[in-house]
C-alpha cells in the first residue's frame, strides 16, 4: 500500500508539473509523426503521437510521457510507466503500460492487458466516446519497442474496438528523493512521509540514463 500511495502522489505531481496548458486535439487523420506539414507559407514536422485504430479511427496527441520514479519503498526501488491520452473530436483513446528497467532508453517487450494493479508487464487500455460508456480492455497484449527517442506499440485486445497501432516521440519525467540532488526535503510527499522531486535536467545518478546527448 505504501508503494501505491507513493505512485499516486508522484503521478499527480508530475501531471501538474510536467504538463503545459491543454491543447485541443488535432482532427483525426490530420498528420502523423515525422510528416512535414504545410501551413500557409510555413512548414513544420509533426512530432506528436499517432494512434491508428483497427476500425479506421485515428487519434492524435502530443508526445507520450514516461514517468520514472525512484524510491526505496517501491518494488525493485523504481516505478516506470508510459502514459498516453489521444483525442479525435468526440472520442479519446488512452493507454498506460508498466515498464521494466531494461526497456529504457532502448528496448522492447510485452505487457498483458488486464484489470489489475499496475506493474511492469501490465497494461491498461481504454476508449471513450461522447455519451457512451467507456470501453476498458480486459484481456489482450501490448507489444512495444523504444528506439532513438521514439516508441511504437501495437494493441491486440479481445474487444477489437481497442486494437490499434501507436507511434510517436516520448518525453521522460524523472523523480528522485531530494538527497539525490543535494537538496533538503521539499517536494512530493506520500502518506508515509516519502518525498520526491523532479530531476528536470537528469543530473542525478538514477536519472542520468534519460539525459539526451
């Protein structure tokens, strides 16, 4: 339970600290990662996330987020997860994947879709339609690969409306005990008094693996 409370605490803090102001999702089918888009006389490269559902629906979001937390009370001393919420007008598609230490920054693996406590090798997938009950994955598999600052994964679920291929860039938010950064305690605190702070520049020994060259 201590680990669950800590995971909740740092998740809420990171969602607040790492997100910028909300943006309306791009229309479905508007762009894909790496596409060069023309807007008037200017061009730019789309670097968000593209979710293509098996039924032809398409969802767009900004880059995915990998949350990395290090604390002694967590199983194995760390907790890694990939989170994504993508939109398409009146629908949204969300996923959370529990990762292992070997997956990042370069690696691949599988996660079972099941309604249970989040952990490495477990995935949650949901689809929401305006005015309809949420569709939650109950049995399936996610296969993923991290490479060169990008991640690609496929979802195979017993409910085909959740099946999709996802590709895009990702950002890492890494949190550690204040002492790892030479700081006094001040940051995210769980009910057990464990505190974490975000290592924005990946200066600590634990977060250095995520530093961009």
